[in-house]
C-alpha cells in the first residue's frame, strides 16, 4: 500500500509550500465534503521508484495559534492514518509555546515524527535547528521549502525509517484481478459490492486489509478470480441502506493505487460533483483502468435521464474512451453488463503489444497528421515499442522529441488507443532520442542505409 506522509504544524509555517514542492504540482486532490474539511489536501509524491501520498493539514492549535476545532479534528484524524508525520516549525519565528504543545501531542501519536525547520535559507543549519532539539522528537532537519533546499535529505530520512512494502502486500490473491469500488458517500458503493458478490459468486473469505477498515473480498466468477476492494467495509445485505457511509480519502487513494480496475460510482440524482471529479483525476493520474457506473438510474424520469446524459457528455467528454454503465445497484439492473466490462478493460490495460504493430500505427498517425515544425525544423518520429503495461506505455524514438507539443501527444495517445481498441485504459506516450536498437546491422558493424 502507498505510505502516507502527513504535514502538520502551526498556520503559516510553510506546510502548503512544502506540499506543492513534494508533489511538484498545485493540482492537489481536495476533499471538500463536510466532515473532511477544506483543509485536508491530498497529493502524490515520488522518491526514486517509490510512490507515496502526501496530506497537507490545516494545523494543530497552540497557545498562540488557535485553530478551528473542525480543522484540528481533521488534522488529528490525518495523523492517525499516517505512516509518518513531518512537523514543520519556523526557523525565523523560533520555538514557540504552540510548537511545544504540538510536539507533546505528536510524541503520543505512535507514528514516526520528523521535525522540519523551515525558512532556514541564509541561516547556518546547526544554528537554525539548535533550539528545536528541545522538542524531543529527534534530530531536526533544516529546510527551505520555497527553494527545495534540504528536501531530499528530509525525505530520505523519512523513508529510511519506514519498512519496505512487500510486493503485492495487501492482496489476498496475487493472480486475481483487483477491482476497487470508489465514489463519494451515499453513491451506493457498498450496495454495489454486495450486489456484485450476490450474483453467481463464490466468496472464499473477507479479511481486513492492511489499510485500516478497507476490506479485500476474493471471489470467483466465470472461472476467473477477482478481489473486490471495498474501502467502506462490507456490511450484511439486510443492513445495506443509502445512509452516508464512513469515508476515508486516504483509504480510497490507496485502494486505487493497489487496484487493476477501478469502478467509479456516480449518483445519478446528484450529478457530478467536485469530489467525483477529483477522484476521477486521481484514477487517471494513477494510470488505472476505469469503468464508470451511474447508479440509481431507475429512479429518474425520462427528462431527468436526458439531462443526466447531457451532463455526462459535457463533463466527461475528455475521457470518452471510458465505458459508462447505467445501473441500479439496489435492484441489480445493469450490474451484469457492468461486471462484463471488468475483464475487457483489464485485458486492454495488460495486453502485450509488439514493436512492428506499434510502429505501423505510428506511421499511419504520421501520414494522417505530421507533428508541427519546431523553429523551422521538423520533428522526426521513427519507430515505437512497448514500454510497459497497466497502463499501456508506448515509447516513441526520434529526434527533437522534447519539442513535441502536448496536443500532439494527446493525438498520438488517442490514435494508439483507437487503433488497438484499448477501452477503459489511459495510454501513456514517452519519447526517446538516439539510435534505433531495432535497426538491422550488416556485418562489420556498419549500418544499412
């Protein structure tokens, strides 16, 4: 599972700046549902080959820095979900009573805590950190988040203290297709999970996963093994209702990262909200195969259905390759068709693609639409080969490839997806410059011309 790094500290010590530097983006996932609060912002970071989640919190209260009770409550919840905590303090402001109060709380949190002394540019690191040793949380790290100074050292220390995650950890069956059912509260996730398991299923067992409260549910259907990941926890069929469920953003993002296929459940009555869009963005960024289930469809009138379809076309036009199924999880309408999509999009995401096949598609794309000139020079794209699966990665070799504009990258991704009939999965394009290793050589090492 993805480790979770939570940033805490007094207001205005630089938590958001550090968050943006770690994630290298301002397009953070914001959980805006009441109860999660506007102040918990989620993003994704990477150190080497290791990915992790980053949580920017609203802060903790102190004697000279009062924080709203809902913000503090959500910060404490984030700490409970953390793999490690980074406690930011201000080198310029010095040690405060609020810092000492927060440190006292963190010493009891049961998580590894690392003190980051921010805004230490132009200061001697030893001098900047000196008074913060008294917090009793180990050796402080001098950083300047705005300039990325000290960040690599800080993150290296954090991840050195965390255990390496075993490959496949959390999965109940390494050969099973893992399917995460995600969506905002009251969309019908648990109802759908129970419906999927209740039709022609063989449930072997359900056990708590390594993420707290997530449940991994292995079963078989059509002679194939699956594992459903229910982030809200599976409840008895007779007690499944449309009440607001407990919802954890961290658990959902971890489930997405672990899954092969994601089912995003939308509420047909509520339309597409900010949280739906944010979850969709994270799924796409993670490269997971996706099926969209529009739930509670049977409760809409003809006019409401037309309006809902128009909204879907308008809001989801940029992912027109993703299958959309209209269902009633409560009554089972459309659930069979929804499930039939899962092996199809999984096959598309994991299909092995050959170099000759990809190169032919590239040549067809170039004949139909050449890349634009760069300062009067043409971009040369010569051949393509597979760079990975789940999601499919197409590596294209040529010259001046770093100048290929974003719009042309999208054109190539759409062309490959259409030609290969890759439904439900994003296609990633990577460019390389240099020699063609697949080009045949004549004896003596000379290239053919």
